[in-house]
């Protein structure tokens, strides 16, 4: 949006910057105790830290949902 002089910026118009853009290559991580599994994926939507995003696993083609971590990786859980 264009910011005009003398106008307030609404709180609803502010969001965190995207850490991952749509179509970006990311690392997926599944962690359960001492077990860690990683895989390569492509994001299907942008997201900031803490956002739930859909990703496509490059090896299997499956679509998964995970949480964007502060380092730009995506953590998926057991379903």
C-alpha cells in the first residue's frame, strides 16, 4: 500500500515479513525424540515465522503442512 503523509497506518495492515516466499526451496524437518528426518520441499504459499504453510515434498510429491521456523526451515509433525 501507499503510505500517505498525515494518515495513520492501521494495525490490520501490518504483518511480519515473509521468511519463505511461495515457490521457494526449503528444508523440511520432522523431529521425534532422538529421531530427525529431513527432506527438500517447495513452499506452496508464503509464510512468516510461526505461520502454518503448505509444502510439496520434492521426493514423494506429497503435500504437507508445517510451521515456518525462525531460520526459514519448515517443521512438520506426525499425522
